[in-house]
C-alpha cells in the first residue's frame, strides 16, 4: 500500500493525518520503508543538526549528530539524496556529504563534493 506523505511548512502528514510538527519549516523528506528522513529548512533553524528520522507513528528516532565539516566549522544541512533502501546522503552547506544509516543515524561515510 502506497503511503501519502505531505509537508505543510513545519508539519508532516501521513495519509492526511498530522504525523508530527517541528519547531521549524521542513525543506524536504525521503520516505523509506520504515522511516521518513526529514531535512528542516536551513534558513530557519538556529542549529546545524537539522536532519531527523521519524517513524510512521510520529516518533523521532534520531537527530543527526554534531559534525564539523572539512572547512573545520559547523554547517547546516541543505538537502537529502537516497543512496539505497538503507541509507541516504545528507549534504551540508560547506559541500560535505554524509552517508547516513537510516535506522540509526550513524555516519557511514563522508566525502567532500565541492
């Protein structure tokens, strides 16, 4: 059964029912089999750890850990890219991409893409 997931500013809906409200606007998400990985809008958040995974009951499973980029400064994440069914790339403002395990949020690999 295909799930219908939509965002409206800071809210994420599953099949037209509110799943979760964040304190800041949602930029984008990736729907996986057991979790939804969410990137909050980097213009809005006052912190750099703006990637979250939530389950289909609206529980936050993890938030990305603090990460210092190759330019040795903190940088918000600006986007997500699916790698496969178990991982996705989180791309930060400085051009670093982190491959994340979607079940745990653990950083599997990093690369500089700029």
